[in-house]
């Protein structure tokens, strides 16, 4: 079984900046690689309505492909992020609806998740991280995402949900998917506070804790716009973002970038 993996497509921004039909090119690339399953680990575009429309378009145009999705922070940009989360559940392949059995052996479990500052650098309090402000920069989620509870409480809810699903399916080969980063190992520390402060918003070590506790085979995530595919703590870890044009792209065209970014694995 062939699985394609991509995150952080940021369709709106990349389309506006490149002038290219990002979803059209993605569809082209998927048709070429012909995977059985396509796992999108968050940040399709900004706003739940738009993300939902893009997911539906892709699924309608590629009816034989099983598209599985978890939301990113950008997909939840809305006046009420709980509402945005629920809206996105209208997409059947949203893993927030529950685990998906790929075959007798393999199961995909996931949800977007959130962050609880467990990757926060020393010297700052939870209260300081919760403002999302350092010097003159405000973390965009603080402006565009609106949760009824604080970040730590929101993250906890995701963790509880994921742990339930994981504990019910321990006999299977598990692919765990989240948007946010599971291990500090993948979080870049630059010794520059204007960057490192925001590592608190990269993910949660508790996601990695669950991955280890339930011995998942593969861990797929996104959010950090750096590509990784390596074995870490016995888990095949894949972070495969498209990222932002132009500074995070290396291809000569949107077609080339999307085509080379799409990761294909076999199980
Ligand atoms: Fe992103
Ligand atoms: Fe993100």
C-alpha cells in the first residue's frame, strides 16, 4: 500500500504569491504518483471553511484516493476555533472523527492537537508563553484562533482523546498523526530569543510520550516547516511540509516544488 504524505500546504498564501493553482498541481502530482492513501498533517490553508472546501475539492476530483487529514493551527483560524474544529469534521477523512483501518494490520490514529509550552525554553513562565508575545511580535494564533480555554487545557483534551484511541487499538500497527511536533528533537533552538521563545508553540512532548507508550510504528506531523524523515526512539518519524514560497522552497516552479515535496512511503 502506497501512502503519500504532505503538510503545511498553506494554499492561500502560496497561490497568491506564486500565481499557481496549488491544489490543481497537487492533484496532478497525486495522479502521477498514484498512492492509495494521502495523509495531510495540517495547515491546508487559513480558515476552516476554505480548508474544508479544498479538501472536498481534492477528494471529489480524486475519488479513488483515500484522503486522511488532521487540522493545523491555520485551519482553525476563525472567531470560534471550537466551531472551526467541528466544521472540519464534515470532511469524512478527518481523523478527528476516529481511527481509520487501512487493512488488517495497519491503523491510522490522529487529530490536529495543540501546544502546551512543554518545548518552551527556560527563563519564561507559563503566563509569559500564554501571552504569545515577545518583543514586538505576537504569535498569529493569539490573534486568529479563539479557544474557550487556555492552550494547556486544549492540548490536554486532544491528548485524552488520542490516548483513548491508542489504548483501544494496541494490537495494530499504528500510524499516529498530529499537526504539532511530538519530540523536542525536532524543534530548532537558534539561541536567539526572538525565535526560541516561540518554540513553546511548536507542540507537546506529551504527543511523543503517547507515541512511545503505545509503540506506534510511524509518527507523522507538520507545523515546523522543515522536512524530516528519520527513525527516532524506534519510531519512523515523518514531517513533510510544503512550506512557504519563496524562502522555504527550493524548486524552480510550483509544479516542481510540489512534485518533489510529496513524500511516498510503502507499508
Ligand atoms: Fe504551517
Ligand atoms: Fe502550523
